[in-house]
C-alpha cells in the first residue's frame, strides 16, 4: 500500500465514537482522545526531565520513542475498535492470548506502514510484541489513563449513574495505580501542580471546537483532533525524508500544538482571515498576547521557548524545525477533511473550492522533496 492509504487509515479515528454505551452531552472520538493523551504525555515528559535536572540526574527523555509509542498505539486502537477496553485488559492478563492479539493487530496494520520503510515496520512490530515498559511507554500509558478518567468525569455528570458506573470507575482506578509510582505523575497530580492540569484541561477544550464549523461535514473533526493529525503527518513526512532527531521531534510537537491559541480565539477560517488586509496579522498578534496572558503562566518558564516555537510563527523554518513541511501537513489535513466529506456525500461548493485552492497552491511546488501536488492528485 502507498502512503495515502496510511493517511486515510489515520482518519478512521475521527469516526470512532468513545463511550457509545453511555449517556453523554458531548461527543467523544478516538482521535480527540489520542490527541489529548499526547499533550499530557508531553507535559509528563517535560516534568520528568525537570525533576531529573533538580535531582542532578543525567536523564534525557527519548522523545522519538514517546512519539512513536503514541503513533503505534493509535494505529492499534483503530483496528481494535470493536473491543471494549475492559476486554482488552482482561486479554492482557494472559500473555499467550495477548501476544496472539498483538500479532493479529500487526498483520492488519503492517500493510499500511510499509510505505514508511522496513525499519519503521520493525519498530511497530517490536512495540506490539514487547511485554516490557520503558519510561517513555509508561509516560504515554499514564497519560492515556489520565485522559480516560478526564472523559469519564464528564460523562458521570451527564445523567443518572447506571449499574456499570462503579465497575468502570474501579477499572480506571486499577489501571491508573500501575503508574502512580511514576515521579512525573506524582508531581502532575499533586495539589501544587494544578496549573499544569489546567494547561492540559485548556488543551482539552479544543475537542469541542469544530473545524469548518460553518459547514456540515462527515466525519466532523475538532481542532484538537486536527492538531494530532498534523503532528503525525509532519512526523511521517519527516521520517521519510530522514531528518535528524531534533527536527523530527520539533516538527511533531509543532503540529501537536500549532492551533493551541485557537482555544482563545476560536477556529477562524482562511476566507475570514484574508477578507480584510492586515486582519491575519492582527489575529496572530492577539493570539500571542493572549498566550502570554493566559497560557504561559500555567507552565514553567523553562517551557515558554518551546511552546512559543510550537504556537507562534509555527510555519517558519528554523534550524530545528521545518515550518514549511508542517504547513504542508496542515494543508493536507484540511484537504483530506474536505475530500472525506465529499466522499461521504456532503456536496458543498465551499469544500470543492477549498480543495482546488490547495491543489493550486502546491502545483509544481514540492516541499523539501515531498510532492504534495501528487498526493492530492492520487486522492482523486
């Protein structure tokens, strides 16, 4: 299979409903869950590094492993969509059955990642077959269960408690207990770290901001889900290009955080931004001011430079980040959102125009060797 098959496979998570056996006032999708999880994984990883520095340890988080753990778990969850988490955890208790399950997952996922090269496929296999957790995988798993609890706390307030509530609550608590010994998790959950949890919560609000909110689309995608899509696309393209580790990491996290300021301004579509000369610059200036006033105060000062890199001038090339490539991934994600809506029977001229404009933008203009025009053409 070609790369486009993998890109389409990733978008299946936008249609995967979570908690679909529970009364809820808001929609939860697997795409949003995975996006929120990776933001918390970033927070926990930074906390671990900071705590290690305080203890004068030579600790360095393997951020490539964090990122790839997130991608591999994401793909695994897509193919296990019909299995409820409690059943997966039950199977996990039997090592032989769990290995068979992971082999089944690998057989279904590996054809989609062949385009990424043999080393990437091998890393996927090792991840699925491994029974040991290193620090980085524990951080991602801890983030996973924190977000599960975050979602469940919303659902528990949505309506009357049913007979499954206590069972679900106890199951989440049991899983969380496996990661309570993590130094970064202890720090993140303590009373004095409320601002970090607020930072994670603010990012979570982007689940409820819809992309293309003026248009009806299937599947719907949130700003938060879009951010993870751009992060993964950026990483996959960077990996195919053989970029160095620093750029791989920064390209991914730029994608993951690039629309964070929209929690303060909402998702403003390009036609509006371009409708008045200078409006786009004014919006960007306002976003920077609001980030400084409301977001930066929630995180350690030592993180400000990186979060600033990820959210301000995010599409500018620097020595450690390929902004043009991230922008290419961002535009491709927008194209695919329109493409999928049209493919699902939503006929709208605005979507057609948006797709055509994006194709024209990249005509005869490859980005770092990535031929986006061909990718668009192949989707047709």
